[in-house]
C-alpha cells in the first residue's frame, strides 16, 4: 500500500520515445519513479528533430540523444535495455527479448514505428528506426570515401525526405556525389503550403539536387529503381524516408489495432480495447488521425504523464486534443530553414537559429 492508502500499481513504459521521456521526468518529479520500469532496446534515445542536423555535421551523437539510463537513475525509475516481444493483456504481462516477463498494473507503449518499404524490397538504408540510423550512416560514409562518382537517391518527398536530402548534401560536400530526391507525389512536401513547396523546389535547384516527382518506387534490383509506370533510375545507394509501419508483433497481442497495425486509442490516449494500456507517438492510432511525426509525440508527453498519474489515483482522465494546425520547421542546406503553419511559409537563417534554440531547449529538459 502507498502512503495515500492506494495499492501501488507497477507502471511499465515500453519504448524510450519522445512522450515517454516526459512521462519519466514528470512522474519522477512527483516521486513515483520507484513503481516505474522503462524498457528500451537502446540506452540512447534520439530526438528526431535534430537528426538532419546530425547528418549535416552540426550535432554530435551525444547532442541529439537522451541517455535513458541516466534519466531513469535521476528519478529512481528502473531501466531495462531490451526489447518487448509480446504482450498478454489478460495476464497483464510483457515478454522481453531478455527472456524476462514483466507484470504491470498499467502499461504505456511508445515504441515508434518501423520502415514501410515497397513489397519485396529490403536493400538500401532506411532512416527508421532512427535509434540505429547512425550505424547505417557510417556505411554511407564508407561508400563516399571510396571515391569516384556516386549516385545517391533519397526516396520520399515528405518533410523527412527533403531534410535528409539537404543534410546529405551538406555532409558530402566536396565529394563527387549526385543526389536525387524522388517519390510518388506530384511535388515535395505535398502536405504543406504551396509556398513551402516552391521554396523547397528553389532550394533543391540551388543545391543541385535532382528532383523526380511522380516516381512511385515498386522495385529495387541490381542498383536500379523501377517506378510503377515503368520509369527506371540507376543508383549506387538508396536512403528510404518513406511512410511508417507498425511492429508486426503487435498483431499477436489481442489489442485493437487499425488497418495499418497501429494501436487504436481514444481521446485520452488509452487503448480502446484495454483500459489499463495507453499508447502515444507513432505507434498510436488517434481517433482524429495525424501524421507520424515527432511534434505530436512531444505534445502527447504531458497529457500521457497526467493520465498515467490519474489512472494511479483513480481519477477521470484528461483529453488529448491534437493541434489542428501545427508548425513545421524544414531545414535546408544553406544554414536556412522554412517555417510553415496556417498555410503560410517564411524562410531565412533566423528560422534555422530559432529551430536550433527550440531543439536545444527540448534536449536540456532531460540532461
């Protein structure tokens, strides 16, 4: 029994995502750390907003990673460096890769997403999971170091693909590298404003990055990309920034999932089928859907922490209301960035400085 007379319910947090680091911080400050266990396959959790800066050489590994073991130790939270392999909701158990089984009173899931590549394709370098991307980036550096002309394709024209293309241009400056950005949409950042699209197209042209819109990749074989309409492109390496997929093992849990295999949650971020399970970040499927982007996981963190606390106290939960309009900051290759919101966009070096300050403030909370 706790001091309040309530039975202590063990809280298990699966994944060290953007929402869960805030849960550890907030509940730790409330003195609840001793009943919390955080499970993550890696001790170091990357902040996705700073990945392009890391690729471009602006940030070191330590600059954009949160040390989960250190964060948990500060708040008396148990940290286990392993992966979950299954959940048995009827027994309130989580199976781990380490062969351990954890029993929970309350479970929260923030394990992110996995790459969703065209069927039958496994070659190339996927940006997700970001936690291990820095290892794959080393392979790209080795390829560039071999010398000679290299053709590198970035597949995916969303914000992530555009930022990665510009970051790679900065990283590989001075080398004989041809960069091509391609994807199925008719233009870059199709989900953002028309002005953002024009600014991105101008920047691509300025940086000498070839843009191939309406190239819907269906195959990669013998270093050749093939599009659905028959277009072909010879490449030396491919970086995938395409859409997110759900971890396959979730389909064996009995949790209510959406068509993509993501965990369906209500307005309180609680599983629609199991009220003692919550989910946030990419792995959660909201009733009012939003893109799989870090900006939403960051905003969900405080609400998730509050609702875990309220569950423990037996109080009604708080509603999470995702932003209808959200600010997107798009890093370019020339120390500039684009700010896009409400269908408006503006570009400049001051936007890049603003983004750096915002990112640094986020990281400072967990140091």
